[in-house]
């Protein structure tokens, strides 16, 4: 297997202009680095340029602090908004869940086999631990934080405190069936991923798959997006669909819907953790592998 311990990921966005790619490539060359992957996108509508570069040091170990310091000069000259980190560095992720645990179980499995490299800092649920007795949390701290309308703000304060205390970098609403307040959404801006069925706004409320079955839908799907104060309207990261026929029962739709939700959320989280998702206003640029 390829040793990625000395691979680094650079992402950037800026107003489009001539010389961006040349400036980045020239700097990395002068630092003795080799570009392993490079993806770029010029959004002609917004006039912004986006780029993701994976590189390594040709000889010896890279001085990441020195590379960052030198690249800051290039970034200032080109008006870049940028990030640079070791690709092998695992991000710290907090998982939030309610009664439905299919996404939680799936993420735990993908984490356990190394498919999604991450450090899971905590599992936060508004249902007690016995709800998930069939799941092996493998030592991950579990926090039961029940919530009611009267205690919502207090419970969210506990979530935010835990997010900070565990030094989490990403929060994942793995079918966490609570609407985050504007305040918590703002604090987690760009760092919180949600998953839901793609019937919205058509079938709101309880049992959306049963509502869809009653209307005879022919496609069902799921959407993973960043959380914002606009309910379920944050920048979309990934979506998927599956065709349905008249032979499918409401229970079939639920079963197939859960499968779509699992894979869509897993892809969205994996891409986010690998710095493949760049914000672009109300949309995202996703450099898929």
C-alpha cells in the first residue's frame, strides 16, 4: 500500500484570475514538493476559482510549518482562502443520533474497518443507551442528553460544551431528529453534516415514506448537506436516488430509503474529511475521488 503519511492536502478558493495554478505549482516546486493529485474548477457564474492539490516532499520530511508560512505569502498575493493539512491526520468527529440507528451503525462499521478514517470523539443521543444495546460502541463515550421543548436550549448548550471539550472538528447528525437552533447552527457552520430523505418539502412531518407511498412516487432518495439556520436547506454535498414501482410497499420504501441514507451520508462525510468539499455560497464544489 502507498505510504500517505507524508501526503498533504491543499485546498483554495478565490476570485478567478490568471496565474493561480502557476503560482501554486511554482511554489510547491520551489519547496521540493511533488504534486500527486490536482483538481480545479472555475465557476463562471460566481467568478470564483476552486482547487484541491495533494502533494508530498520529494526527498526527506516536509517542514509543514515552513511550507504554510511561505504559502501564506502566495495566498495573500492571489487573495486565496486556503487550508493545508496532513492527509493522514484523522479529524475528530462527534456523532448525534435519535431512535433510528441505521446511519450510526453504518458509520461505526465503516470507521471500524478503516473505510472512513476519523477519530470518533463521542456519540450523543436523545434516547437512552439501551436503545442501542445491539451496537458495539467499542469504547466510544456515550452521552444521553434528553430534550424537550422546555429544555432544548439547555440541552444544546450541553452539546456545544461537549463539542468543544472533546475538541471535535465535525458534527454528524446521523438521523438526529432534532432541529438545531439558529445559535447552534451558526456555531457549527461548515462543520455539521445532516442526512434526510429527499421528499422535502413535499412530504413533511411523520412517516414521509408512507406519505410518498400513498402518492405513488416513482423515485426516492436522500440528501446530505451542511446544517444552516434554514431548515434542511444548507449547501448540498451529496444525493442519491432509487427507482420505485407499484409493487413496493410503504415498508419497502422505508427499507430502501434507509439504505440510500446510509450510503449518501457515508460519502458526504468521507469527502468532507478528505477536504474534497469546498463551500461556494449556497452550493458546494465537490472534488470526487
